[in-house]
């Protein structure tokens, strides 16, 4: 039986929070508006979605990145562990995980958007991708 391809990803991770609903477009009405919306929280970033796709395809995935030592960082680590993604090189850094919030209450599909950058380097430099005791990855992204 052939082993699954080994895919190694290096890059930043963050959380995406999508708010979907309908809010008034009139500025005065919006200032007084209170209303419901749907929330969706997704692991994202330059390698977040890609990592999950490779794992769903059955590839042996490892990633080299940093997340914060906050609740979002813990959520990312838990999601990847549950998906069987190798997290031994996913390090918790002191600080807050980067977060993007997409406010889709005004008819747009991705805007307005606001964000919080991490207070730490987004990935190890250099990453421990090439290790003498292991074969090279089949794909490095």
C-alpha cells in the first residue's frame, strides 16, 4: 500500500470570524439598530485553509507556524488535532492570535473587514522543515 503524500506548510495562521445578516444601510438607523446575525468561526491564514484541504484529501500534513497563547490559538490547535494534522511544529507564542472579522451585514460578500495582527512572528524562522532523520516532504508550501 502506498503511503499518503507528505505535505509540509510554512506560514501564518489566523481565525476568520464571519458575521452574516442584514443591517440597515441608513447611517442614522444603523446607529440605533440592534439585530441578529449568524456567526461562523474558521481556521484561516495563508496556510490555514490549505492545510485543512490537504488533510481532507488524505495527505500526511505537518505545519510550521505560530499561534497565540489565547483561546483562538487553542481553538486552532484543537481543530488541527481533531483533523489528524501534525501539530508538533505548531508553536504557541506569547500574545494574541491574528483575527479577521468579516462584517457581511450590508449586502457585501467579504467587506467590510477588520482585523487584529499577531504580536509575534507568524512562523518560525528558519522552520524545521528539513530534518536529517526524515525524508524530504513530497510538497513544501
